[in-house]
């Protein structure tokens, strides 16, 4: 999505001059909180390098909802769109390079180039599709089936994310994940 935005803006030198400074690039350490649960989200973050996770706290436990990697956009979308407190925390798992864009700057870009909003809507659709799949998987699938699906469809998570976050994402304990991993049926 970032490439679509910048390429379109660069086609018109006046647009690029107007908007080039709204893309704020920064490097962050692992375990950096970009948004706390309960705060209102005001930015989109494009991941240039690294991995972030979206999670919430339930009775003192972190429940991971989603992982994000290079080329993906991250925000507490519901909070960003509604100006309501976020249900989620966004945190880096690895050292990251991100490019942040404030909501009001994004809205100005969409006013200038409404055709770019279609790409944003596709990101929203994909995000909610992922949430629906996760929800259904938690109801329908066993922990072993959820882990097998992760191995098959998202090997980057297995390679890059610490086991306790993977367990949280799968809705199981780290001990249960260890037992599942020790079974040879997935390898």
C-alpha cells in the first residue's frame, strides 16, 4: 500500500512536494509499544523491516491477535476509523524500521487522490477476513490443526516469532505448544 501511495504522489511533483514530509521513517527496538490498549489510534505504520504484533490483555495475559511483517500496514483500524479507544496494543517483536503516516495526512491524500482509497479498503477487507478466519479457527479447529495450518500457510511466523507469542496466537499455553511441536506428524 505504501508503494501505491508514494508512486501515485510522485507522478505529480506538486503532490509529492506537498506530501513527501508526512511519511515519517524511524527505527524502533524490539518490545517497543506503538499504541497501548485504551489509547486512540492516530497513525498507520508501514513495516519496512521487522515484525510487529497486535495483542490485548485478558486478566493479565497477552492474547496475540495478529503478526505483521515487511510490506504490511499496521494500525488498530477500528480505533483509527472511529476515534475510539483501541482494543489492542501494537508492539514490535524485532527491531523494526517503520514509516508512520498520521490519520489526517492520509485523509488529505485520499481527498486529493480518491482512487487510492480503494487500496486502503482492500487492506481493511483483508484484515477483517483474517480476523474472521482466526475466530472460526478457534471454534472449529484443534490446537494441532491450528499449528499445522500455521506451518503450512505462515512459516514466517514459525521462523521469526518467539514461541510464547505463537502459543498466545493459537490460544494455547507455551507448554501445550511445546508438546505439539515435539510430535513428528507436522514435519
